[in-house]
C-alpha cells in the first residue's frame, strides 16, 4: 500500500499573496485518461506560462496505513468530507466522488468506505481511489468565455449544454466562481480553490464585475442615473454602480455597467426596475481580468499576475 496520500493545504484568502510568491514550477502533464491513473499521478501543473498551479509537497511517509485508526464520522478536528477531498484532488465532481464511494472504490486508512458523510482529517487519514493515493490537486484558475445558451451547472437533468462541455483539456475538476444566466455570455472564472471562489462571489468582497447591456428600449439619462445611484430590489437596495451610455439606436440603448455585488440576475432585475428589459448581456471583466483575446467558447488559465491582481482587491478592501 502507498504511504501518506493527502496533504491538507487550507489557505485563507489573505494568504494567497504569500502562497503565490512561494509557488514552485510544476512539470507539465495533461488530464489523466483514467481517473485511477490521475489519482496515482495527482493533478497536473499549469499549461500556460505564468499560470498558477501548484501541488502540495508530500508529507513524510507513514510506516503503514494499515496501522492507522479508522476515521470516524465525527472525528475531532475533522476538516473535510470524503467526497470533497476527492473532488478537491481534481479527480471529478462531488457527485462523481459520491458514486465512487458508494461503489466501494475508495479506501480510508486501508479500509473500504461506503459512507459519503465521513469526515476525514486531511493530514492524518490516508485516502485511496482504486488503490491509488489521492493527493490534493494543483490549484487551477480557469478563465472561460462562456457562450450564450450554456448553463453554469455541472449536469443538467434536462440535458441542456453546460460550460463543462467546453472545458476539455482542463487538467482537473474546477467549480464555477459564481454563475452567469444561461442567456448571459462572457467571462466566467472556474477554480478548484474554493476560498478564492468564495472571495470572488461574496457580496462583501466588492469585486467589480462589468457587463455590456443591450436594453429593450431607449433609456433616458434619468433611468441610467437610477441604475447608478442604486435601486430597491426585492432582496434589498443595490450598491452604487458605474454606468456609461455607449450608443443609442432608434429603439435600444447599449450601455456598460459595473457592479460590485453579484446577486442572482442582478443586472436583469436592475434594468427591469427602471422599466426596461435586458435583450443582451455580456460580462466583459471581473476586476482587472478581461476577456481580451479569448474567443467565445475558449478557455485559458489565469496567469499568476491575474490571480494576484484579484487578490489585491481583497487586500484593498481589508485596508479600508
Ligand atoms: N446579472 C444578471 O442579470 N445575469 C447574469 O448572468 C449576471 C449578472
């Protein structure tokens, strides 16, 4: 049996900067063809120059995993559920991980486990999938230019297209940092760094998100001012927004809006609150990250500088 298999690398968002500075270059590799092979090798490093992608160093080997005590469903200091550990290792979604556990393919400390709600102590417990050690995945930060008509969920019961169908070649499982409506296109960040994703999406982070909007009517200066100042929506008042009129046609107004929240369907609801509708919505940037050069439906990894620039927003907010 393999020795220690998993290294806990919990990182508070404020630690990103230090972590990035301390990062090491990783060897290149593609997504594993088979999950078991991926588990053996661990998720891969970055594909693009400067991309942030790291793997935790292995801990010293345990003498024998068979000697380790079985994990409990409520062990003291337990940190993560088993499905989460498998998913964070970049091997698949939590749903897939749940299936592997149920199928008896996952062992903890040498014993088969079929309970999905087991808590694992990442530093102490040894997790294997099909006999191969599960190591925490390299950090992946993906930028996708989402086309209209794709859902940001992993699987759709109705069989509609999801953004995951566009992520071929991404070396590990990533979750979306926030959502875009099916009919919204543009910039979407996906990552396996859950703290980073929380930071991007949290309303208290105030990360600016900029959208291009085509309204279903010509908007007056007063209507644009209302969007700017903030409106009362059913889930509370909106924060002030930056709004720039781009052009008017006979029937429509095209404008740009930057909001520092990310509530569900927020832009659409704001435009409705001033008596119009959104006909077209494209997210063009999140903070300093833009879609420039990325064709619709394509993805790339964020560079270290881009991840850092997003982290800097948080540091600025904290300093206020
Ligand atoms: N606001 C919306 O209304 N929809 C989106 O998809 C994103 C922001």
